[in-house]
């Protein structure tokens, strides 16, 4: 079933209201590096890629954790071998947390397009970073939207943990995968909290890798679905989303407006593109732009 996040990613990228030109975006404080207009397309596409990457990493870590446990069991049995899988597991865990951080940074940039009212009623530049935006909302120095503000204030305690772990391995020392063995082997991530961001006021940071990636993944997706509900309210109901289905001999192009989708109407088939055109790079047909 399609959820609010899927709807936002599909229809948001087609929302003309958010396709603000580069001159206005520069005024709002986002950097422009080239002549590519409508930067919102980049940020939503980037968010979608990061979400996909997070899911891939979660699945890879689940598999790698099992392999690392098997590797460790062999070490116990033979007193000989390597800890290659455990080292890789710690690296994947850090990459997983970095991906969550990147997702939040994408959200901070998307806010520049979604919350137009802020730039109408405020002369103060909106900070580009998610943590800075969040801190100001919590301190009452910034308000983007009452519902969004409420999520930021009340539903992100778990993100403090992500930031504390990430801040340490990014700015100070990398972590390692250690073995916690009682009745069965449990692989944990160990580092030392040398930053000013305290995690339970402990010197050591010890995390159950599998528990973390499952919990942080679910909480990230819950957060994204929550703010997608808010974002959807700012999308023109006439916005069109496209879907592409590859058949044996041709590509089908389907479309639907947000309003029709919410009313339960069916997708409409608008084009069939022969597969040979796709292979030959023919330019005498046009595919709707849905990056």
C-alpha cells in the first residue's frame, strides 16, 4: 500500500509551486552551483536515494551480522582466523548512521521550498542545517509550521542518540565491533564519547548493532511519514505523478493527479513506448519528467 512518504516523493517532485527559480533560492540562502533550475527536484530525488540506501544498508547489515557471528564462532573453535566481517560490520553501522544524518539534512533543505510563508513574514535567513533548525524550533526562536514544529519538539529523542554516536566517530575516533557473549554471541559497537554531546553521561558508547539499525530505521521512517503528511498539504492537488512499467516489447507510462489519487480513482495509461526506442536512444518521443 502506498503511504504518505511515497505520495510526497512522487507528487512533490512534480509540484510546480515548489519549482522556485535560482534567483529566489539564493535570496533564501541555499547555494546555487550551476544553471540547473528548480533545485527542489534535486533535493527530493536525493532524499529518495538516501531512503533507498538506508533500506539497502539495513538489509546488508542484517546479513553481515549473521556472517560475522559465524566468523566469530569459528575463531572460538579454532583460535585462528580473522575479524574481517566484524570490522566491516562496524563500518556499515557508521555508514548507516551517516545516511540518517544525510536524510535529515535533505529535509532541512526541502523546508526552504515547502514553507513559503516563512520567507513572506520573516527577514531572518533560515539556517541550512537540520540540527540548527531543530535547535531554534525547540528554543522557540523559529516556527515553520505548527504540526512540523510539534514533531521536531516531541518525536526526535532517538535522533539525539544518532547524533551522539555519529559526532564521536566523525570528529574523534572510529568505533569497533566487540563481542558480548553470554549464552549466544551478540555483536556490539564500541567507541568512547569524547564529544560535548553526552549519551547517558557515559564515557563509553556501547550499542547493540542489530537492535540499533532496526530501531533507528523504523523511527526514521515514522518521522518521514509524519512530515510527509504535512508536506502533502502544501502540494497542488493538480500535481501529476507518473509510473513506468516495462513490458516485454514496450514501456507503459501511467499518470494520475494527486486529487484523483486521493479520491481513489485509477491511474491512466498515457503512452506506450516501443522497447527498441529505448535501446536506440530515439528522441522523437517524449517521456514525462518524473526523475
